[in-house]
């Protein structure tokens, strides 16, 4: 790895890590959403600073090409992000449906009360 690509990898991984941390700091991410992104950013920083760790990990796992291991780990992390978001989306859809049902019931009750009030003679008319 030449020095330009080495420094580029460190810069890109650092920007990714700083972006996630800054989004957490500004509360654009919640902690439970940021876990997998922090893990990915930290792994990329470690691998970019110490490229031999990826070669070592690939030899331990038995992967011949270290970049294949990096892609595989990236896919696994993205899989977990997707599963987490799908789970939260399902929960939010259920809450939205429940809120819509409650709103409809409240509107129905309000309409019935308005009809009752309109049909009753005014006490002031007497």
C-alpha cells in the first residue's frame, strides 16, 4: 500500500467516524441507531491505521483475499442495520395504526356529541 492510499484510507475512515459522532452529538442519531454505524466506522479506522489487522483476520478466518473479508463484514453490518430498521418500522406502523384508530373513535364521539347538542333546544330560547 503506497503512502497516498494509506493516508486516504485513514482520512476517509476518520471522516466516517467523526460524522457518526457529530450526528450523535447533534441528536440526529439515537444511540440505538448509531451502534452499528459506530462499529463500522471504528473497524474502518482500525483497518486503515493498521492494514495488517485485516490480513491477520483474513488468515485467521481462512479468507484468501483480505478485501473479501472487509466486504463480507460490511455486508453483515448493513444486514444488522436493515434488520434493526425493519423492526423499528414495524413497531412504528403498529403505533400509527393504533393512533389512527383512536383518532377515528374520538372524531366519531365528537361528532355524536355535536349532533346531540345541535338537536337539543337551547335553554336560552325559553
